[in-house]
């Protein structure tokens, strides 16, 4: 009878050990699934980050091109302004010379 009880006791211990191992396996499977989901999330974040970086680089390139265009436009306007000022100075001198000529003619008359 003692050996039957010992056998039953051993069986119960084995069953408890099996249940404990099954619980560990279930827990490990849950952790494995969570890790899999975290990896998917990480991959998604990396792709999103790469896309955001690409979009930011494109926006920066567009801004640089726009700035370059504005600088060229500014330089052209500045050149036109210098030319207009030069013409204005010439006209001013011509007007002054004509005025002096008119005065000389008036003195001769």
C-alpha cells in the first residue's frame, strides 16, 4: 500500500511539474508573440521615420531651390535698380546741362 501511495504522490508531483512547465510554455509563447508584435511596430516606426526623413529632405531641397531662385531674382532686380539709378544720374546731368544752356542762351539774347 505504501508503494501505491508513493506512486500516486509521485504522479501528483509529476502532474504539478507538467502543469508548471505548461504554464511556463504558455508564458513564453505570450512573450514570443509580444516580441513579434514589438518587432512589427519597430519596423513600422523605422519605415515611418525613413519616410519622414525623406519628406523633410525633399522639403529642404525645395526650400533651398526656392531660396536660390529668390536670390537670383534679387540680384536681377538689384542690377536693374543700379542701371536705373545710372540712367537717372545721366538724365539729371543732362537736365542740368540743358538748364545751363538755357541760361547761357538767355544771357546772349
